[in-house]
């Protein structure tokens, strides 16, 4: 589906620019971006998946033996090396073979994502002053989406919107939050499966339509908690309901950001006033987004609206998206990042008070003229009332 060889060739270009002979990469999102491989487990289970890219073109995956079959079906790297728990040093001898080969050269790692156990092992072979960080360069490569990624991003946006529609169908006074989450995930899963049948049959058996992760959702006395998860709280007539799809709405490993504040049964005047400000802040930020604009200017446009209305700044104006919950660059204060065509961002607006917090968020694609909404959905407060 994606041109992984082309992506790896750009990493080789970066290695040459930095004077490095080999890159050792551990971030699962980087590994997927460069190879197409995504294992079931990771370092949190003590089972590292290690990707090695040499400057002379060899690409290597060192994976747990239980993931070997998947790796062969998912990726076109030149070499796949399996290892087994507790036997013959596990992944260490094969990694050392490549480190020894280049121990008189410079080595790159994705420093911020390197597990300590692997970092310490590398440090036993390669002097620390011969190790550089290639993570920021991979982030820059990932920030510009190719046509295939853009298609997946649009479909991910569709899934997020269908999730909210599903949630809105069941949300009503007296309904538990977890029941709203179940409806949301069912709607998203069904739409994802439909898209996979229509557009992605060629990548079977790796079509996974199921929506995972706990849904960010808050209502009632928990509405002021930004990342509260759906729970045993019952929705209350006249109170707002916040639903955030960040980290939940995902399609083909591509994540989007999409938030709405809903009203249960009727509009809450205090929350609606706050939501007006949040929406104006988001609108002001999005108006600044175009190729050549600075991320810091997007933030200032967003922050100005919120502060001018007497509210504190709750968070950055947005973040880059892709095969990660969050990526670089961010739409943050003093960020010198330049926005380019093909970038994808979640752009938010928000307000906080003692009684309520409101938030609105959408994912957008940067086009040559401005933006394309990946999550087109109403902000009309009357249409955001549920359970009438």
C-alpha cells in the first residue's frame, strides 16, 4: 500500500548527510512507517522489535520468533532475523553483529524512543560520542504525507465522524457513559470494515477494523477533567457531554483528533458561552494555516481569542498526526516550525472554568491553498443536542 523502499531511501540520504553508517530504530511507529511491520508486542513486554538501516542499503528487522511470520508477510526489508525468549542472548548477538561491523563509524538511534535496555547494550559497543539522534529527521520525513497516507487519513476522519454519530444516537439523560462508548466503537468499527472491504482488500490479512483504547469522555461533575475516560457516570439532562476521539479513532494505524462538546437534552447556557469561545479560537487558528505559515503564529491566533475572553490557555493549538497519537511539529508557543502542504494536524480550541470545560477539535490536511477538513462535522449548538 505504501512505498516503504522510498521512505527508507530517504533515511539513507539522512544518514549520508549526518555522516552515519547505520541507524538503529526502536519506535514502533517509525518502524511501521519505514517497513510496514507492526508486531503484536513491544518492549513493554521485554520483547524488542529492532529495525536496522545501513547506509549501503541493507534493511534488517530483528523480531521475536512469534512475530516472524507476520514480519515476512508485512514487509519488504532485505533481512528478517527472529529471536526466542531466554535463548542464546535473545536479540543481543544479532544486534551486536551489526554494531561490530560499524563500530569504527558513527551510529544513529531514535534517542527519545530507545528503551534503556537496548541503549545500554549499544553503549557497550559504540562510544557515546559516536552516537547521533536520527529521530528528528524521521519526524520531518513523516510530517509530509504522501498520496496513499492522505487517502488513509481521509478514511480515518470518516471513522471518527461515524463514531460520534453512533455516540449521539444513544446519548441521553440516564444513559451510562460506557454505553455511549460502546455505541461509538460499534459505529466506528462497522464503518472501518466497510472501507476496508471497498478499498483495502489487497492488504489482507492485515485489515483490523476494531476500534481500541478507552474512550475519552466526561460529563457531570467530571466534565472539568480533560482526559477522563468513559465510566459509570449517568448523563444528566441540561449538562454538557465531552467526547474526544484522540487515541481512539484510528484507521489502518493512522490516528486523527476529533472532539465535540455535546448538550444532553437541552443547551447549557454557561457551557455554550464557553464553547463559543473555544470554537472561535479554533477558527482563528485554522485561518492561519497554510503553506509557509509559522506554527507559532497559529498558536498566537488561537491563544489571543481565549485570553481576550478571560480564559487561561488550556493547551497547545494543535499537533501533527499520522501513525502516532501525536507527532511533530506542534502548533505551540514559540514554535519556529514552518507549515507545509501535505501536513496533517489536529487543531483545537478550549476553555476552562471552575464549573465546566469545553473543547472542539478537528483534523485538517494542509493544501496548497489552505486546509481540507478531514473531520467535517457540525458546530451548530442546536445540532449538538442529544437525547431530546
